[in-house]
C-alpha cells in the first residue's frame, strides 16, 4: 500500500513553519483531505476544496472557482492539482480567495522532462509491470500541462518567491526509501528532476 502522505510529505512542514498558529489555509484539490487534517492537527485553520471531496466538515465538494468564503485565507496550497486544471481561472480564484500578501505553496510535475534515464530508473524499481518507456510516458501525460506552462500561469497571478526542483518518481511509486537516491541522482545529473516546488504571494 502506498503511504497516504506520499504527495504532501514535507509540504506540511513547510506550511506550518511559514505560518503562525491559527492561520487560515486552503488546500486546492484536497483529495481525501489528509493534508487538511494534518495541518489542523498542527494548529492551522485548514479547509480543503475538491470536486470529489468526501463528506467532512472541513472539506468542500466544489471547484475552487466556485468557492465563496466569508473570510479570506492567509495561505493556499495546490498539491499536484494544477497540471489538469484550467490554469488561469484556477489561479484567478486562488488569488481572489487569498488576503493581500497571502502565501501560495505549489507542488507539481514537470512530466516533459521524463527521458531514458528516468525510464531506466523506473524499470529498476517499479515492480508494477506497467510500461515505463519514454513513448508510453508521453502518451499517458500528453493532455497535462507541462511545468513551464504551469509556472507561466502562476507568475501571471502571483509574485514568485521560490521555484525548486524536487524528486517525483519515488513518490509516484509510493517508496519513500528511494527518494534520497533519486535526489542524489538529480544532483549529479544522472536523473531529470520531474518534481517542482513553487512558492509565491499575492
């Protein structure tokens, strides 16, 4: 079983360290609400929005564009949820929902960087039997926004604070123990960095 925090591991720490206790946080594309519950447990006033959100008092089953809170949020996060979104409407909505100077934390996929090095690494570590060739990867991801397209949209609506390369493949496999190896290989150039961590403000 893949760990439930595989996509937001570390993001929770970054958010809680950046914000004061009680800060209002919106998780855009919250999925099952795992990150929301973790942020609440860390002392933040977190809410999630997702068209597929389960029933929970802190989760809203809606698109972010339709959300109308009574009070603006101090921060928002979007965890692997923008690559299939209508980018400008989503970014406009997030910007509208944040207070002036509000923070945005984004983790995303730059799938266009996948190459033969990544395919070989997956062949070594992925026991699922799925095809890991570059051609198969591109066919699977062709309808998603690329990393540069996502960043360009973010920077039309927000002021960038940071844009860092991160591992992705180990999390995709749900194998946290492989992330250090992936990070080392990204550093020495033997793997492409498919993950991205972008931060900005309104």
